[in-house]
C-alpha cells in the first residue's frame, strides 16, 4: 500500500476510473475538459470542504448501513485503559499514556468510512457541485497504517475525554490553530474524539486522516475584481443552490470567495513560520515586484503596493499577474490558508519566466510542510519539477554546489517519492482515462505535452522545407 492515502473513483462525471495518491505534490495534466477540476473539487470536499457531520441524519435514515464493527471497536477502547486518567494531567503526560492504532483497528475505521461514503456520496457530490447532474458509481479511500496515530483519554472537571493524535496529515494552519476543539495546553494535533458516537467517530477520523484543504479556483481575476460587491453572507445565498438562481458556482468557488471576505489585517507576523515568511517574500519580490496588503475594514479590500511607489493600488489598476496571484498570496499572508492547497492552473497569466518561479513556490510550499494538489497545462512548471527531482539525485556535495551555482536553496529541491503526476486523456467515447505517470531519474515524461511539441516541430520543418522550394 502507498504511504499516502488514496482516492478511488469509478464512473465519476466524465472519468471512467481513477486512483489518486494524495502525495505532497500531486499534479493533474492532460486534455482540457477532461475532468481535472472535477477530481480536484472532490478532493476538496473530502478534505474539509463538506461537513460530514451534517450527513449523519442521512445515514441514520438509511438503515441499510452497517457500522457495527466500528461501534465494537469504540467499545473496546473504553475498557482498554489500564487505569482511570488522572485529573489535570499535563500535555506530555497525557501523550505518554496514549497507545497506537493497531493495523486491524485502523482497517475497521477505513471500512467504516467507505461504508459511510457509499451511503452519502450522492448528497456529497450534489453539495460540492451545487447540482444533481453529476454522479459517481463509487467513491472510496485507502489509508495507510500510521504508527504515530494514537488514541488516549484525558480527564478534566470530573469528565473523561477521548483523544486522538495527530490531526494526522496536518490540517492546522501556520499559526497552529485547528478547526476542532483543541485544548491550548495540548500538543499540536490532539483533539477530542467522540468515542460514544459511531458516525461522529467516522467523521472525525476522516478529518484527521485526510487533512483539511483550501481551494484556489481558475477564474481568479474575475473573482478578485468582483468579490467586494458581495457581502459575506450574500455570497452563499447568491451563488449556492438555494435559492436556485441559475447562476450557481461550485462549493469550492464559493468557499474561496468567503475566505477572501474573512481576511484580517491584525495578524501578528511573528506567528508565521520562518519558512512561510520566506515563501511570501519570494512571491512578492520575484513574481509581483511589490507588496500585497488589505484594508482594515469589515469587508477587506486587497491592495497592491508596487516597488518604488508609496501609495497602494486597487487590483483593477494592477497588472493581470498581480490579480492572479493576489488571492493566493492574501490567503497565505493573512491566515486563511490550510495545510493542503488545491490550486487550479497556477500558471495563469504568468510569463514563462514567472511560471518557472511559480513552480519554485509550489515546491517550497511542499518543503515547508504543506501539500499542493494542482492542475496545470504548463510544461515549464513540469520541467522545473523534473529538474529539481534530477538535482535531488546528485550526491550531497555535488548537489549543494549545483544549487549554489544556479541560485537554488535547499527548499527548492524535491525527490520523486513526494511527487505524483496523473495524465487525463479523453477517449473516443468521450470518457476520460486517468493514468499515473512513472518517474525516472530525470523526472516525469508527459506524453500529452510531448505529442504536441512533436507536431509543432514537424510543422516548422515542413513549412521551412516548403518555403525553400517556393523560392527556387
């Protein structure tokens, strides 16, 4: 089994079948209109976009669901403690009293998750896409066994609380905050786990095992130039399914707009990690040549301050590259980011030289502990990642010398085991076939790009030959 969790879908929208490993850097390449955004949106829904707790009533109404094994597991945990937890244990003592999930215990939870997904998949897909016109025959996940996935108990004010560590693949943001009830004195990742509630247990296990994501959609310029015309509460009522207006956006797009309205200027820069500050500085210095800021107003406005100017500019007076990058940069800078970044076509509006730099940003994010799942049509982004994979294969001394010569830092280099690439090809029956691309010592070979380049090269050669003949 992969060391990363894997999503399996069958007959989902245009996609015939796909198995996607959620590697730290996962890239979708291939034909337009082939389903890349469908899969990215589904990944967003599974990683915090959809509140699975809201689906509990649906599951309870469908009595055919069988979750007895999960309940038996939870019951066994209640009696597993050697002794009752002491009152007021500190974080380190509580952590020491926790025990690791056994492989068979985690298998029971994964089986429960997939039973749960099979029951609610239609509702979940409808919520993600704000339509009932998209469906899937099956959706399921595989989760590898993590030895550091622990269970334990804590006691406070006479009550015993079950705990799980860690919030597995990191859904906390750069400040260490969590979307779950978390005791401030606990190690990052320990959170209350509803052991008496089978369906709640499954929901929280999914959140812990899969992580939490942010979605950055493709039509970014339009969103950035118009989101201020919508009040925060009106975004969802205007563009979601209810009331049905005919102008629906997908839930990932609505979530992006809502996050932009929630930016806050009063962020202490000291809470942002050094690695993240370096990435922010790199984007502002090397890609947009200026600073992104926001107004300190109830509905914040994103502003741009070009290098060499004292005043800030609204985005509609800024260049296309600034408008394209501003949303991503603002979410990263003003604490609306997550540990998983789902990014549609990060190369949009970027000159080839800036696409190269954006590829460096994606790798730097991964090396800072984030996950990046993206779709791309940029051969430049792919080639840079291949170059960094190739660089990682050099012996340490030689690699460090090459990094220095070419101006790369240690966080620019990435090994192939952290990267997965998938090609999407539309077949003659209009269904999409998704295949995992293999990586060699020189990185990934991308057939969808190579085919077009060969055709263009042939055309250049043929036209050159024909022009020579015409002149004779």
